[in-house]
């Protein structure tokens, strides 16, 4: 009888531990809206030796510059992150541009570049020439590299001035892209984090070359339910001074 009781107690303790572990790892979605300035900025002229900037079609209706692919929203905070090794972050190279000009990656993540164009490219990071393994990326071929510290990298090919991309490395797994829609009343971006543990976080917004110069929002994620937030980008998309 005593053995059966001990066995029963042991099973109860195991079930209790499993329940506690599940509760500790509970995470909830965070969704948000970004209010964007009514007048979207145009991209700066790009020129290089032997190259001219691409010109707009004068007969085509004037369209605003889509800032969506250049925006990232990041949550940094004291919440207990779900412990999982950073995976691969795919990044397609299409012709003389990346599929997304700006991507985010957590520290320890592996960037996997796939060349979907018909031209071999030799890529390097301006801030760290040793970051990417030497040698060209042939058509349909992959090349990967791992990021180990919070930093912003500019990836390009010296033989193709138009080919530039940014890798934003942060010490958090909570990185979201922004989908922008335009309406008669203005422009709105939306983002979503699927699994964020309970805790208090600081929200930051990255645009194109740096972090937007604005007060960081405090986001409190509860133990249950969805967290919805709304943030605003100042007119002109001002960037904070680089440290």
C-alpha cells in the first residue's frame, strides 16, 4: 500500500511540475497599429561611378514611396522569453535588390541568403568585411552567416551600387515586419507578434537606416488574452543619433 501511495504521489508531482512548466511558458499574441505621416518620403538619389539613378516614368501617376518594407517593430523587455535557439532567417536576393531591403534577426540567428537572380554576386558587410564568407553567390545558390551581437549591418556588392540591404540584429526574438495600407484618411501600418510571454516591454521602431527618434512605448503583456497597441511615427521619419 505504501509503495502504491508513493507511486501515486510521484505521478501527482510530475503532473504538477508539467502544469507549472506549461503555465510558465504561456505566451499571447500582441497586435498593433502604426500611424504613419500623411506625406511619405521619397527615396534619396542613388548614384555611383558609371551608374545613374533610376528615373520615374513621367507618364505614370505619382505614387507615394512605400515605407512598409523598410520598417521593423521590436519588443525589448523583462518578460521571460521562450527559450529556443534562433533559427534561420531566409533573405532572397532578386536581381539588383533584396526581396526585403530591411530584415531583423535575433542575436545568434543565421541569415540564409538565396540568389534567385541569374547573376553571381559577391556580397560583403560594410561594417564587418569578415561577416559573410568570401566568394560569390552563384545563381540559385545559397550563402549563410551568423550574427552574434546587436548591430546594424549594411550588405551590398561593390559592383552593383543599387544592391543594398540592412540586417538589424537585436537582443530579442520579438521582431515584426509592418504591412502598410493607404486610405483616403491616411496611411496605416499593422504588425503582429504571435507569442510574447507575460511581462513589460519597450517598443522601438526601425526605419531604413536607423531607429526612429521618438519616445519608446511601454507595452505590458498580460497572462491571458491578446494585447493591442497603437503607436505613431513622427512626420519626416526622424532617426535617432547613432551612438
